C-alpha cells in the first residue's frame, strides 16, 4: 500500500443510523452538489446502518477528476458497486469491461470511430433529421417533447450507422426500459444489503421483464443485420464487425457477448447525443436572444443547404450552444471508480479499496471555474474562455484512456442535427423547468415541451 500524508476527508452530515442513504436515493445529484458547497472538493459520504454501511468519496475539483480519470487511471478501476450492477444489467461490453477484455473490444470497434469514418456518417445523420422534421411538418405538431423527439432521432441514427438497420419499432421499448433499468441499478448500488437478483421480489421481477424486452430488441437487430447481408454506411458497420468476429479465433464473440455489445451501444451510442440535443433545444426555447444568434449563424453559413462534416468549424456558436447544454445537463452526471491503492487527492487521503465518484454535474457548476453557474451562456465556450479553464472543468465524455470512444461522432451528429432543425424551426419553451435525476445516465422526471415555430422559407 502506498504511504500517504494527507488529511482525512470531511464527512457529509446525515442521519445517525443511516447516514446519507435516503438523500442519495432521493436526490443523489443534489446531495453531491451540497457536499461540495459545504465541505469542499473531497468529501466522504456514508449510507446505510452501522456494520453494513457503504462509503463513497466524492471528488469534485477539475484537478481531482483529471487525477482519477487520466493521471492515475490505473489506480482507479471500474470495480465499484455501481459498475458491478451495470455489468449485471447490461453485460460486459465496452462500457463496463476492463483489462484484456476492454482492449480487445476497443481494438475491434476503433475503426468505426476514426475521424475519416465518422465524417462519412454526416449524410446518414442528415437523412434522419430530414425524416424527423418531415414528420413534424406532416403531423402539424404545434408542441413536442424535445427530449423524447431527440431520443427517437438519436436511436434512429445510431441504429442506421452502427447496426445497419432500423429500430424505429423498438424506440418505445428502449426509451422506456433504459430509465427503468437505470433506477434499478441505482437502487441496488446505494443499498447496503442487496437481495439476490434471482429472488422473486417485485423489483427483481420488474427488472427481469425489462431485461427480456431489451434482449428481444437486441436479438432482433442482430437477426435483421445477419439477414441483410450488406452494410448500411460506406463499409462495414459495427454489427458486421462483431458478427464477423464470431469466427475469428483471436477475437471471438459468442451469442451472449454479441447481444451485450449491441445493448451497450444502444445505450451509450444515443444517450449523450439525445441529452445534449434535447436540452439544447429546450434551453434555446427559454432564451430567445441565444436562439436568435444561433439562427443568424445557421442562415449565414449554410444559406439553406444541408450541412456536412466540413461545416462544423464554420458553426462555432451552434457548437457552443451544445457544449453549454452538456455543461448544465451532462448525460453522464456521475462517474464511479474504485481505488486500488491508497493515494492522495487534493491533500486528502483516499484509502485503498475505497469507492470514489467524480461528478461532471458538480464540477460543471464549480464556482472556481464557472461564474453564476446555473446561467445558460454559450459564450463560456469561446476559445479564449476554454483556454483559461482547467482541462477537466468540463468533461461530459469522461476522460483519460476510458474516455468515450464516440465523442467525435456525438458532436458531429449533434451539430449537424441542431443546425438542420434550426434551419426550419424556432422554439418556445412550454415547460420552464425539467426535473432531473441520476441513474446510469441523466434521467428526467417530466417532459421538456416546446412549441414549434416554423420559419419562413
């Protein structure tokens, strides 16, 4: 064990017998934010009764996040209680795997995420946006839930590009199932006593039904892709590579592993894009002066034509709108790890074996990096402003060797989609606030409705 000289972390006040268990279950994001405001950048949080009490160390500074995710990433592994629960629910895919399994999986899918290949996806993204806005126009929809609509869009795009198939019929199942399964994972992760998953409790039975529905979706995607016999977008898609790898002695996937990869990519492949786009539209609907500037840039740069990958650099304000939406509403608001050896973070000792979290939700609101942090202001992301902040003051895609493999894909999809939607519509927010929470990803507890305002051609 490493020798440390740091101080002991301050502990967040909770109930005498149960600590912060109920606070974490009811509002984990608010609890972590309160911990930073009251006690600083490294805080000990306990939950559960004595003898079976769980402890987590919250690390909230940009420098601390960089240490955990990048500088000492080998010492902070995906071995904590939450990742164990995620593995049980979603399998050992690229999101949850480690060591040789992770390296093997990443090596397999990396060719899909080179800049050249991702730039080639722009036309497919544009086609999906055209379909969506066409549905809005044909349906005469005066008001839409933008988060729901952007989830549909992102799922369609990821299915078309990564799986070479259409999952439109499965959107409702996926959109309903992921939050339910996320809540189940969250509840088990914070529970000091975990009932075995095969016990027929109401929660376990509901989770089993959700699992089965998702498995059926994945199996259908795999079957349809095998039957099509061709790739959808300029060469082999993800499923082609995975199915082809089944017969490779060095990189073989059995049927269970193939399903797990599809399940993880359905989750991770659409969640960041859907969240950033949905909240960007909702925030624009609440801030007409920002919407006006975004409209002006889109009109000036594109002049009515469909954007491509080459246009991204020419749409800096649209990009800043998305980055600010991702600051305020990061799709992965909390990231967990477990310390292998004792170490120090910010002068505070983190014991060997301790569960730790870094929290974009908190760091993205840290007063040391963000003035008036709850205010929506895309100009926080001018090149000069970004250069003046620590690297990990903003990290919606994680960081270090386990950073999201699809972050360039997500940004390309988001910028193209937002630009095309703004070519045709303005937005007026109907719901002024959208309550949110945290499970595996950011969850919402209500709609984000906006009134569509068609623009004149």
